[in-house]
C-alpha cells in the first residue's frame, strides 16, 4: 500500500463521545475521579479534557437503554498520561473516589495500564507509554504482552506529593466488534490505518505513524455481533489529521471502497460495519 493510501503519520485520536443516562454523575466521575477539566457544559452536553483539548464528550440521552455486553461498541477509552507520576495520581484518585470500579492492570511492554469501569459501565484505561526506543518490532508487528502489574506497588513507587504535569489526551480507542477480518478490511484497507498486531485472530491493533496502536478491535465478548442497536455508550470516535487535503484523500479512499460518507466543513463522518460512528476532523493546535 503506498503512502497516499494510508492515514498520515501525524494522525491522532480526538475526543470520545459517550451517550449517558445521568449526566451529572458522569461529569463528576471524569472530572473529580479521572482528573479531567470541565471545558464546557451547556444543557445536555458536557466536554471534559485538558485545557482546550477535548478528551471525553458526554451527551445525555433520555430514555435510552444500556446495550447488551455482547453487542458491538466501546471496549474502553484509553487516556494517555505524560509520566508515571501523573498516571499514579489519576489511578489513586479513581481508586479512592470510586472503589470497586478497578477491573485490572498490566504491563504491556510498550506501556503500563490500569483499567476501570465508569458509573455507566463504559471501560476506561489510564496509561503511560514507555519511550519508543524501548518498543520492539518483529516482522512488522509490535511486541506487546499482558504482564502482571501490581497497582499497590506502582502507586508506592510513583505517587508523589505536589504538582505533576497534568497533560493528558486520548491515546487510543478500543472497540468491541463482531469480526476481526471485517475490522481489518474497514480500518486498514478502507480507513487507512496500518496493522501493528493481530492478537491470535481475536484482536486487531492499528495505528498511524508507527505508534503501537491508535485503535484496537476485539471479539472477546462480541464475536458474531451485527450492527448496533440505538443504546447508551459509544456515540462517536474522533480521529484527527493535519489538513483538509488529508481529509479529502481519506474521503476519496473510503468512497472508492463503497463507503457512504457525510462531509461537512472540515469534518468527515463514516460508520464501521457495526454502526460505530467515526468522525475525522482537523488536528487541534492545542
């Protein structure tokens, strides 16, 4: 695949939109637990993030029900922290303010990660990346693993008094899908990510610019799932490119493969085979 058939190297993830049943409870979790700033709150919509960079957008949906855990949708939103100290502060905050929501932790070789469920059951990963010089690639695939990571020991070693760098952003988004081959067809061939790892045919990891993964899709609990029904949970996944030419090239590629797109000013929307909405826009200067 030539370079103009790929998403550009500078591609990053934007905000994840969640449709929620209790807006105030969810604002409190992401603000007071995770440590995001409330950027704006108008009516049924709240934007949280770091400075002006949106990370999670919460939209109230009256009367909408929870999806079945076996349906396609969000596996987790992964928020990337700049240091182990910053990660430790966030992990300690969520664990103490929301006890019982911790679901696991792991050293993935490329990163250290801690997993939680928010008050409405949406998966949240808080993580820190090792320097790229420490990552290992074998025959074009990133080496990742799931190694035991003791959360108490991590906090003991990295939790510090005082201020730490609070910069944070969406590092990657992990989805539940019905088929890994169909996910590869859409996210690699059509959308233009590069495949970085196929995990035993059960999970696919993809990225732009040599990152370990900007997106992942697994069938661990959703194998065979069809298109999503209208339900709480994932509303939109945002992907950001640098300029309008890159946006236009992505639109052309998607339409070449028969995908229906909706184009607006500096924005392009498309749905994956399971009805997950993907919005491509221009990269924030923040």
